[in-house]
């Protein structure tokens, strides 16, 4: 669970900015060597003492709380190849210089405890450039470096990053307990589940240099907790979301599965309670429908669903991976049976037939048809169908002595289209029922006692799940979750419905006009796109605008449409004085309508699209 004291991470450091290097000095009493990072190319060395400072130029010093990693934008020295779900490149990078960036934690906040160890949230992340050598590069490469480094500054605003110096939060309580004695002595990064290691790619340079006291695992997701009492018994509840890095991205630019079976918005949620010396944990997962499908933005409110290719092998790979990691799987598919979602639902159900067996069970529950927009009490129908699976596959439980009483043998995999709003409501309902089972098992609840009979606890519990859903949604869509008022209060409210309308509009704006650039930043940070010597030509090709796009932007055409209608109204008001103005009014209105129809017809070219991958081929 906890790393050997010899491998303990530095938890407070001082960063010295010298003209030629950054030097990280432990200031927490650690006896680790100093870490030097070259400002020319990001190369790493260990030092026994601080370099001598120039009396004329005293190095600037910062207090930092961890090294997230080093990102090399351009690989150097040898021929390097990458094959990923998004792009495959092979490049003679001897022609390239190395632009590197150092990611450091400048501010942190303790947000709670996991298995007795403090968990921190990154409040401020800062990027320090190590690209002095690029200044002597050709103009084209320097221009490319400047463009790409702009994406990286978006990383400073990445939300939902958590870490611990003492315990591995990428692992569930059950996984931590099952670690072998030898594994528990390893550094935290070597114990980590790489799926949930947000900085997995950026740690490579530190891992190569074996600087274990500085290799800090960081997870993206959510960490919520509270402590209260049920009667005379104290209870601590922790809710953790672990976001998978394999197909990370934004709502519209990361849909479905890749060819290896890794799906978009895959999140593992673990609910942990500690009470009367017992520890109980319950894991659920969510993830996009594991087919090769897309929904590329084109200015329409709900873009068309596109099934790129039907490959049952993708579904098989996905569920084989889940079986290995979680045991038995219960699939709760919440999408609509008709309309745009219907064909996707039908193809999913058909593909799952080939993998359904005693270990994989499939259930379709048309959430919107059965529950409508406000009456979620009908979710009890879904619970009755999953209840037997939950009782058979149980939850993880440790007794007062820390001994394992029972294992969790399987998980419920819930999905809707986004795996957000309907999924949040459903997962919170299942977790609520499991919490009651856990408290009864510990001996605190009687057979018929429920959470609703303890209003103070129940209110805090619902807020916990609502905040959890908001965190996951913001990372994927940029807005809080819809239907959050039901999770938070147990009923749908007028304010909640109005707020959902606003958040839906914000999702539309972000999906169409912001998320392409954000997707590029994510692809760079996660190592899904490796820069090569051919990248300038690639970016130039993708940046070059043709046709309508070359002469108009969305701001320009919207202004033109509005201006046309304004002139039409002005002309219409003058009709009583001069009937010829009616003709001008019709002309102006027609121009606006024609422009609007032209924009709608060519919607995709007006959207903010990723520049580092082609979604139609690599999504």
C-alpha cells in the first residue's frame, strides 16, 4: 500500500532557476540528491549540491510540491516510431531539435484521506520551457514549436488532478489489499494502474533516469469525502473517480472505442465507507459504447451518429479486458431505443450477443422512455433487474483486524451516449442501495432501515454524488452534469431544469467552437500524438483554409446574418412611407436566410476542429 521509506517521495521542494538549468532541491528533510533539468533540451542529471550562483544574476527560487513530468514535443537522436489509436508516425528525428517542457505543482490542497493517508488536489500547475536549443532551429520549426507550446499552456488549467505522496490512489481498496509484500515495497509509480496514471507519458524521462523520489503519480478524476454520524456510530464516506488515459479527450472528439477496445470517457468509480473499524468498498465503471462510432460537430445541436466500421472484435477485446480486471460484468445500456440513438443501440445489442455468457450480461433500459424527464422513481425497475447480480458479486469488506471478509467479484458497467447525466443518476442509485447493504452487513442498520431515515447523512451523501458527477462532466464536456438536481435533492426542480437548459447551450458552444483545440492539448499531454520532422508540413496543410472557410469565419457570418435581419426590420418599418422598402426588406431577409442556410450546409468548416489528427480515420 505504502512505498518503502527508502523510496519515499519528496513532498516539498525548492526550484532554482539558473540561466542554463532548473535545479530542484528537496526542502522536506529528504536526503535525495538534487535534480537538474537542462533549459536547453530538458535533459536530466543528479547533483550533490547547488551550482555556484552568479553574483550579478541571483537565481529565482520557487516553492514547489511535486514534479508532474517532462514533456518532449519533438523526439530526438534516433529514428522513433509511434503507433497509437490516433496516429502512426516514423521519423528520422536526427533532423529535429528537442523542445521540452517541465510541469511542476505550484499549489496544492489536502482534500481528504484515503486509507488513512492524505490526498492532495493540484490547485496550480505551471509549465517551465526547456527549449533554448530551439532558438537556433530553422524558422519553420520555431514557428511550429511556438504553436504547439500554446496548446501546453492549456494544461495549466487542467481540472481534477489528484495525488498522494504515501498511497497509490490509482488502485482500489481491494487492489491495494491484494498487493504482494514485494510490490508494496516498490515506488508508488511502479505499483500504479497505468490506465489511471494521468501523467504516464510525461514520467518517461524521469523513469529512464531512475529518480524515484521525484516520480509522482497523478490521477485525473474526482475525490469527494465527508465524515458524520449515523445514530451513535461515526461513518466516513469517500467517493473516487479514476479517469482512464487510453482514449482521453473531449465529448464530441472522443466517442466510442478505438481498434484495441479502449473506450472514451471510461471512468472507474469507487465508494468507500469506514465504520466501526470496518472498511467496505464498491466499484462501478462507465464508458462509451464500445463500437467504432463518431459524432463529429457540424453546428447542428445533435450531430448525426456515424458508425465508422462494424467490428465485433473490438467489442470482444473491450469485454475481455474488463473481465480480466473486474471479473463478471453487468452491462446497463441506458440509451434510447428509437431516434438517433436507436441504430447505435441496436448495433451494440447485436455485437454484445457474441460475448454474452455467464460472465457478461446485457440489459437495455430506455431511460428517457421509462423515466421521462422528471420521474426517476421508475429506476427501481432497473434496480430489480440488477439486484441479484449485486448480491451475488458483493462488495469488498475488511473487518476490524484488517482481514478480508469478502471480495467484489464483478462490476456494473453503465453507459448512455455521453456516459454522464443518465449514467450519474443510475450509478448514484446503485451506490445508494449498496451502501445500505454495506451498513447492514457491518451491523449498524436493521433489516428494513434505510438511508432516508437519517436525513443529515442522506443529504450529505446526495451532495457527494452530485459533486462527483459534476467533476466527471466538466472534464469531458466543460459543464456540470445535467439532472444534477435529482442526484442532489432526490427530485427534479424548476431551477434544475432551467440550469440544464443553460448547461446544454454551453455544451453546444464549447463542442463547436472550443473543444478541437482542447483535444489537441490532451493528445500532446497523453502522448497520443508524437511530433515529427514532418509535423510542420502536416500542420501547414491542416491550417490552410480553402473555399468558404478562406473568406469567412463564424463570427463574420453570424454578424452578417444579424446585420441582414436588422436592415430588413428597418426597411419594414419604412414601408408605410415608401412601399419600395418592402422589396429591400425581403432582399435583406433573403440574404440573411441564404447565408444561414449556407453556414448550416457547411457547418463542419466553421467549427473548432483538432489539428493533430483526422477524426474520420483515427477516432
